[in-house]
C-alpha cells in the first residue's frame, strides 16, 4: 500500500509541483530517501533563496509522517 501511494505522490510532484517546490528520489531504486528544494516566500528575508531538504519516508508511511531536515543552513 505505501509503495503504491509513494509512487503516485512522487508522480504528482513531478508533473504538477506546487509553486517553488520540487522533490525527487536520490536513488532510482530507493523511494524512502528523497531530496526536495523550496524557494523562499516572496516578501520574506528568504525571498531570493533556494533551500535543499532531506526527506526520509518511514516504512510505515502513511501511518507515520516523513522526517524532513533542512540541508541548506538557515540562520
């Protein structure tokens, strides 16, 4: 169940991502380790920035939430 849902959600992110958001697999055969990029919101001090995030999908997804960590330093 989780693998099928993850495939569907990654396909949606690749074909119709939200504004300023991208997410992709780091390895073609591992859907549990993802990397994402977001752009800073307009009108904020982070407006011109692009920020990388590490996304770890647990084995029990969607019953457990993903773990997200900023890779780009935020000060």
